[in-house]
């Protein structure tokens, strides 16, 4: 079979198939334009592979940048509008509040008022609890439930997102900062580092939105987040054993081993009064959560349970003087609104690396949670949430928050679920919640003096237990074992090493998997489905049959420098295996490479096609390419201008046409 095409024309001539002559030099654009779009082989029309319309390098770069950074084309509505209208649309784009405020009505306000008061009843105890989780003064949690929601109401595009501190970001910030500074020994420095970390978190979040780099957070896969959240929920719950058992001397480490060691090494500090109160209120909170999950219309039961727990436990401590019987309390909290904290931002080189790292990790985590929650509830109400706009809103509210005594905030799932179920209509529910917190800060802070820490611990446990999503873990196991491994590694890394290391391990495994998919792309041998002219994977379709004398291969990935060597070796091995399987009557003559699923190719990929073509020809075979996509065809055409490796008769639009044409040639060469 050596030189089959040469026998039928070779070089720059053509070969006759009994119908008409086909050109062989499909190198330049002129040849492509001069060549007819179709020919006929054995009565069947054979279509030419057309190169894409010529475009300048600048237009290609512009299209690529637009597709990468502006896939949603947010400014498409600006086209054809007068300049004044465009300015008004730009202002509304930056401040979504201007979209809904002009049409706001009293009926909408009634719904938002009920929702805002409901989530405030949840936000107040959670704000205090999460601040303690981050080793910050409780008042900081309430500050963080006042200013950021107001900022988000102006800049955010979600109607359901309820803004405030969240458990995961609180846990991560507290654990990372405690590694460098003790919150009890140096409380002011610890507070400065928390505000500075929040500033950097907001800066990262806003930058991702402004620069349209939201795809970076996609590296946190669902499997990674499910495992991480479950591990973090367990670590958060174990940390609350200090409050639930009344232990005074407790480890500052986060792993499950040192935490449990600390619990059992200090059994003498256990307080039965604290344990009794903690267990009772934890059972109450979990029962309220169960009721709301079982009967969704009773969502207000779990929403009001934390505040009810705080009120009841505070009254019990006050009436029975429980603080004198081993139950620790919050203590005096100052009244007043947020104090300016821009003068507390610390950019000293000693701690700059720590605050930037903490800000980056907490910023990405809180951003991922906020956007995921916003999109979830937007899909339920059938409206759109602009991810990049949300990044800017969350980032700017954290930058402002860092200057007003707040730490990292985002949209919390539990609060947003309550907000959604309570019937919120717009972001005004966040304003109502913030004003309720403001009233609390101004007038009600003395009422929290006797609030026991054990109840705050119970509130945290009840809140984070919902982060353990066992059905999602089971679904991941059923769907993809590699994703399950990533999930398990994230979980194990968090509970046995640390929160940040566990997250890093999971992200590393996810990225490694993506790299493996890139460097070891999917390839398959195709066969003809019996009775129809369709070619599919031999492994997947048992009725698919090999075509005698022709090896049909399909690549389902971009061809680039990372996988070209693998593809080269894999194709050679398949050819050897095919030759060993064929008998003399069905000797292998042609190799068809289906490029329909190859969206892109680089210089190394073109070199791979050239090399494999030469290798195949040395074996007395011939390589044929099927349906190269626009970018691939364009680069093949450019390669032809220099080397003339891929003639037009080596390119086919469909596998069916290629097989028919090559089968005809094979018959014509038989003696």
C-alpha cells in the first residue's frame, strides 16, 4: 500500500476516480477557493472541508478576550442606545438598587419587613456566636451584621441573599491569625490583623469582579466544597466543646486529635451545670431545625429558635445567678454603632504576608459561598444574578466593612434560606435586618450581659451541622470515584491537619485531575453502527463494527504541547495492535483521525499531526483527517503553506465520506 496516493496522482497533479479530477495541493487560500466544494465518489457526494473566513489577529484576540472575560456579554443592551440612555444604564449596572427602588411599593415593603425582622432574629445570635468563633469580641459580629448588609443592598443583584458573618470564614480567619498572634494576650493586635485581613479579602473579591476573573473560583469544585464544608463543620463543632463542657484551658489547635486530647486531659474542668444547659438548648435547636425541614411552612421555627434560646438562657442565668455556679457569660458589651477602624488597618511588613494570605483564603471561600447561595435562590425565583457584579458588591462591602469595625462577611446559606422562605421581594430585607441590628446596638446591648457562652456554642453547632451533606457525598460516590477521593481528602485534611491545609490538598487534587485530563485526553477507536452510516466508539457500542483496512480514531480534547507526545505514542500503539489483529485479506491501509471534538490546537499540536503523518506513511499507510474545526483547519492551512503536508484529498467533512472514498481507492488498487 506504499504510495497509494502517489499511484493516483502524487505531487501536484490529481487522481481520477472515474468521475472527475481532485486537486491535491490544498495548501493556500487560493487553492481552497479554487477547489470545488463537493466532488463525487462512487455516486456519493463528498464535501470539502472549508477553512474559516479570514480574520485579522486583532479581531481574533478581541473575540478570545471577550469570550474569556465577558462570556455573558453584560453590555449587549447598550448597543444602539443614545448616549444619555447608555449613561443611565451604566449607573444602574453599577448600582442595582436603582433598578427596583423606582417601582418599589408598600406591598413589597410589607414582605421585606417580615423577612428582614425574621432574619434579624437569626443574625443577632449568629453574629455574636461567629465573632467568638473567629476569636473576636462579640460586638464585632453585630457590627458586621449592620454595615455590610446596607452596602450590599445598594450594590448587590440578588434579592434573596442575606449578608453577615459565616461560620467557615470565621473559623478560617480565627485559626490562621491565632497561629501568629494570641487573641487573649494581644487583643488589639489580633483585632488589627482581622480588620486588615478583611480589607485584603474585599480587595481580592472586588478585583476578581472588576477584572472579570470569576472563573478562578471555579477551581473549588463541588466535591472539594462538599468535603471541605463537612470537615469544617466537624471542626467547628468540636471547637464548641470548650463552651459546652465549660473547659477553661483549651487547645488553640484545630485538628481533631489535639482537640479531643485537650477535652479528655481537662476532665476536671468539666461543669455539669454547663453541660446540662448546653445539651438542653442544643436539643431544642436541633428539634426546631428538624421541624422546619420537615414542614417548610414552619421555617420561622428554626429562624426564631436561636434568638429564643438567647433570651431564655439569659433569663435563666440572671434569675438563678448561674454565673456563680460555673456557667461563663459574655459580660458587658458597649452600646453604640460601628466605630471607624481605618486607623487600625495594619500594613506593617511583619504581618503583611499573614494578612494578605488570610484575606486571600477567606475572601475566596466567602465569595464562593456567597455566589453559590445567590445563584441557588435566583434559579428558584427565575431571575439572573451577575457573578462578576456580585464579586464587586461583596468585595466593596468588605472593604467598607474593614474600615467600620467589621470582619469578613458574605451571603450565608442559612440566613438566605430563611430570607427566601419568609417571602422577601428585594434587597430591602437586608436594610430592615441592618436597622434592627442598629437598634440592638444602640439600646439592647446591656440585655446580653448574662447570655451564657454555652448557648452560643450550641447555636453554632446547630447552624453548621447543616453543612454536612451526606446525600451529596453519596451522589458523588455514585457518579465519580475520583471526585469522591477529592471529597474525602478535603474532609480528612481539614479534620486531621488544618483547615487551610485540607483545602489546599483538595484543590491540589482537583487541579491535578484537570491536568491529567489535559495531558491524557480521551481517545477512542470507532466502528460503523450496523444498518446506518454512523460511526461510534467500539467500546461503548457493542453493535459497532470495525471497517476492514481502515483504523478510525477520534480525539476528544484540545491538542497542545501537554498531550501531543501522549497522542503520538497512543496512535502508534493502536496501529501496531491493529496490524497484529488484521489478516492478509484485510490488511490495514488507512488511518482516519476524527478531529470533530478538537476545539483548539497549538504549534506543538500541528507538529504532532505532521510527525504522525510521516510515521504512518513510513509504515506504508496513509493518514486522513476528518472535520477539523475552524481554528484547527486554519492552522493546518498555514502549515500547508510552508510544508504542503496536508493536501485537500487528505481532508474529509465526515467519517462516512472518508470511509466511502478510501474504500473505493482500496478496491481500485487490488490486483
